[in-house]
C-alpha cells in the first residue's frame, strides 16, 4: 500500500520524495504519448452520450495506449455496441454520483468488468482513468504486485483513495503538477502515473 511519511511516498521498502513527482509524471507522459488527447476525446465521448461509433474508436485507442491493441478486437467482437454503450453510460453515472469518490470508482469498475474481454481491473481501469482522471488511477498487475493492492474492485477502491490522498498532500506542499494545462492541480491519475514511472525506473 502507498504510504506518506517523512516527505516521501513509500511502497514497500521504496520511497519517492514528493518533489520528484512532477518529473516522474512528465516522464510518464513522454513514454505514453496521446494521453492529453485521449482525455479530451473521453470528455467529448461522455458529452455525446457514448455514441457507439465514437465509443468503438475510444476503446481501440485506449487499448493501443495501454500497450495491447488486440484487447480492443476481443471487446468489440464479443459485445454488442448497445451493450458497450450501456455499460459505459452506467460507469460514467457512477463516477458522477454524489457520494465518496472511492465508492464511485468501485461501482464504475464493476460496470466495466461486466464487459466481455475487459473483465479484469487493468484495462477496465485504463478506460476509467480517461473518463475521470480526477478520481481514477490504473490498477494493473505491476502496481498491484509492487504496492500490495488486491487485484480486485476492493483493491482498486483503496488504490484510488490513496492516490487522491497523495494528490492532496502534493497540492498542500505547493508542488505543481507537470500535466499540461493544470499547474498546481494533482489528480489520482497523475499520482498513479508518477508511481508507475518510479516503479519502472523511467528517467
């Protein structure tokens, strides 16, 4: 589990000083190009009510961004467009519901886990990350194994809660975000990206 102590974020015996987070986020954005554009497309997709034609393109692009474009083929081949659109609408409704954030992300993940071919936290949470970067990190096996989170809805809720807590501390410490267009504002997805870059030793 992520823990904040002595001016650093710890996972196991590894510590990352808070001041390193902007550079780690920058490195993640450099390695995973298209992040900013996908966030904009996700906002447009939600505004359009998850219209099937746009949703299919979004699924393909997120899976490509995540490094496994073939998953999109399985998702689109094993689910009707109407079913996909309904699941994404329901997930988005959960993310915008008026209750605690970690409960929102757990409910949203359950919705996307019902999609055939997208039924594990990793790629379902990659889609949630773009639908609501403020609330949603990505729980893949690397994060789960290295940081000690269960690879489940409960584990995802806890990870999202911890990322949000770290985001608040970064802002309180006056450490600015390196995400384009959001100086000073940290989101769960940005914290997750920095942690991921640290684990991968990008630098």
